[in-house]
C-alpha cells in the first residue's frame, strides 16, 4: 500500500524500515499527526482481507477544517483514480469515505457548519 498512500498524501514517508519480521512505513501529516502502516509478511495470510465487522478497527477518519476541504479531497481522489463514496452530508457533519488497497476503511470528515 506504500505507493498508494504516498500518492494520496503527496509526500514520501518520513520512516521506511524493514526490521526483518515486519516493515514500518510512516508519514508526517499536517498538524503533527503520524500515519503508519505495518506489514507482517511472516504472520499474514495473503488471502485475508480487512473486514470492519470483525473485532478491531472499524475505520480511520482524518479531520478536515471545512466541507470545501472534503470536496478538494474528493477531487484529489478522482485525480488519482481512487474510488470513493462522494461527500455525504449528515446532521453531525460531512464525510468522504474510501478504502486503501488492503480494503481498510478510511474517511475524511468535517464537523457540521464548517
């Protein structure tokens, strides 16, 4: 998934190390947030896929300052050819849902009235 995230974020990772049993790739996002992906090749069944209905992670959401920022992210996803669900508005805010190549559920989210 490294090339996919690198294209989405528009920057190379700040850490990319292979320790043998696993690989760590980490990006520094605006505002001081770190996003890391880890690969565990000796422990992962290649036929397995992410499922938000199992115990564990449901999805990861990234905060946006405005709905306009969500629209800009939707345009960026379109430019990259990444499928998404479009900007969806609700009383609690607006979101833009999509998945990475491993099937992990991701979202950009803006609070209501932003």
